[in-house]
C-alpha cells in the first residue's frame, strides 16, 4: 500500500503530465514549490480534528515547504497545550473542532501574542464566520477547497505560499519593532548615563545581545592615529591581538579598514575576491566569525573612532549595515559630548570674543534685511533634528510679519514660531549648518553672548584652554573667511572664581541637557504661570515629550546635586 506522501507525489506527477506536454516528452519543468523559501525555518502549529486531512496537509507541507517545521494537533485542547509548550511562528487551525472552535483558540492566542500569524481554515458552509474571525484579529483564512487543490497540484501550493507571506510579514514587523526598541534603549542610555566608558560597553552589549553578533567593539583614535579599544563585548581575545597602530595595522580586519578608508568595510571568510580574505580567515580561526563589518565613527571633518561587529552568519545584510550606521551616529554624538565635557573641567578656562563678517551666512543675511534700527540678540542655540540648529533670537525695531517675509526668501532658514515680548518679539529660527555656532559647539565652546550688529556676528564664550583656540579659528576661517579673534583672556583671579564655578556646575550635564535647560529657562518654563509647556519645548527640539522631560529632569537633578555638594563643603 502506498503511503500518503507517495499518494501526493503520484498525483502530482499525474497532474503535471496531464497539464505539461514538455513533461510527456521527458523535459523537466522547474518546480515552484521551493521558490523564495524563508531565510530561517518557521515553527508551524497545524490543528484539525479530521486526522486524514491533517496528515495530508502535513505531508503536503513537508514536501512543498521544507522551511516549515510542522507540529500537529487533533483537538482544541491538544492544540492549546502545544501552543503553551512551544514558541510558534504561525498557527493554522480549522474552524470546527470536536471540542470547540478555532475562534476560541484565536481569542486565547491574541491575549498573549497580539501579532502572531493565525490562519483559520474554513469548510464549505463556514464562510459566514470570516467576518467574526476578522473582527477578532485573525491574520487570514483559507477555504479547505483551495487546500484540497494543493493535494492534487502541489507544484503551485497555495497553502505554503500564503503561510510564507504571513510569516514574512510578521517577522518584518517584529524586526522593525525590535530595532525601534533597541534605538530607544540606546537613546535612553545616551541621555541618562554620565560614565562614558560604561556607556560604550552598554552599546556593545546591546548590539551583541539583541542582534546575535558574536562580538562587538568600539575604538577611538589616539595620538599618531592609533586605535584605542574603548569597549569590547564577546571578542576580547581577537581585538587584543590586532595591530591597532596608526600605520595601517591589520587591514584585513573590517573595522581597521573602515577607519582607514573612512567608509563601511565588510569581510567574509569565504570571500576570495578580496586580497585580505585569506588573512581574515586565518586571523579568525578558532573564533565564531564568518563575517565582519566596520563602520567609521565621525563626521565630515574627521573620523575619530570605529565600530566593529562580527557574526557567525553570512552575508551581512543591508539592514544590518544601516543599523550599525545608526549606532555609529549615536556613538559619534557620545564621543563628541565626552570630549566637550573633558574640556569644561580644565584648570584654566579662557574667555574668547570672536567676530564673524560673512554677509551670506544665514543669520547675518537675515539680519541685513531688517530695518537699520532693528537689533538682534541670540540668547540660545540648540540642536533641533536632521542636523538643524534652533536659534532663539530677540528682535526689536520690527514686526513679526517682516521677519516672516525675510525668512520666506531664505533657503537656509525656517521660521519655527514667534512670541511677543515686552520690547519686541522672540523669533525662533531653524538654521541649516554650517554656522559659526555649529562649528564652535564641536570644540566645546559654551556661549555667553551672541549679538548681530552692523553686519557682524560677535560671539563670546568659554573654551578649556588657549591650546584649542588655533584649531577653532582655523575651522571657522575655512568656512567664514573673515573671522577675527578680538580677544582671548585667561580668567583673572576675580573672574576665575565665577568662571570655574559656572564650569563646575555645568560639568555633569551633557550638551543636550544644557541646551534644554537653557531653552526652558529663556522660554519661561519655570515662570508662574508658565509661558510655555513641555510639549511645546519638545517640539522645538524635534524630540518626544517624554525624551525632553527626561533630559530636563536629569539636568535639574545633576545641577542641584552639584550645588548642594559644594554647599556642604563650604
């Protein structure tokens, strides 16, 4: 007696021969059964109280969909038990079961797994249940008549194709959600942790734990171009064996190559097209590495670090590269913040006054359109989003409508909003860098006053020491040719006490926290009654209200801790 699998195979050959004249002539036509299989097998729970149909359906999937691991159940109670014992990627359940209905199980599945694919199978006469099934969250439903056609023609299996479709959709949504959660976690770390070394370590652990990398590390560039590993997770022995000197080092490693080329680099042990493939294969012997990727950390001016990740899977996907690029941007911000913080705690801060004469610079061009007796004072500068800076500008001597007209003619400025003040109005402008302030921020400059008068921008602020001044001026002059340092003063004894205290108070705050605290103060958030609220301020920074609140509370907590700590030592 032939088995049911043989029965299916024989039917398929018979039907194929009847339909396909090439088959009768001995020409083999390509099968579509294995087309576009899932990248990793899916666990499938198949439930039906008709044991003969259940066996045929299982054997059909075994033959036509080897990318599914099928578990069967012949009743609602058995299916319920199977579901609680195993993590499934999809449930396929008949509507009518001997001890209940598929909709009962659907309700239970949705309580614990709202997004899990659940496909309901309906018999003739059960079509009316489709509306109830949809309202209860069924992913799809398939009439048994269509599946029976698969028994006769497994060359074009409807069941396998439909199951792959729903599983792929489910996996894509789940992967997107995991990526969002991962990025949210990373941003939370960035905004709440002040220990930078621990922050790098947590970044590495996040990538390794959530995306299955065998190893992840972050390195920064030290003297002479040497790469200094700052945090390593899962690949300590391998990284410590690398030549991280500044003369090119072990370029077979994708992280070192990425920093050298200032671009993403990928390596695979079985890639014979690259000259360093054999070296990479030799260096990774004994490690669970099949592929690796390096992503430079930095900006348009300088690459100051690298993110390296290694995986047991090949190839590296575009989605994986995009994720690591995003992490590299977050780490870039972290490293910059770390550098700025270190500059703030120097023993001898200096006070700079810089003049910028650049008629085409966005804000100077904007100010030149105002009436001659109008005055502009910039009282805060903060990062908004998409690289833009949010400037809060006090303007007297003109009306808001004139400002709107001037902004409309600019390609680099957007009017965020305006607010009336006692002497004029406050105009909030989104400006696309580069601006003098965007460059000065990168050197850790803390702004005290910024004014625009007679076509000149005058910036007064603090830097750590005069050693940073030449690089800052060179950078400013590369963009704004007519940049003049009008004064640089080491803090006098009478002024140093105030300057040092200011730096010490602000030292524990991240750059973002300082910007948010400053904006909240100038916009009247702490007034009674409040002149603005958290939602409005969050919108100005282009962030969520919860993120803004977290920044503000962290800033206040750190500021108060510093104040009361100093008070306790007096």
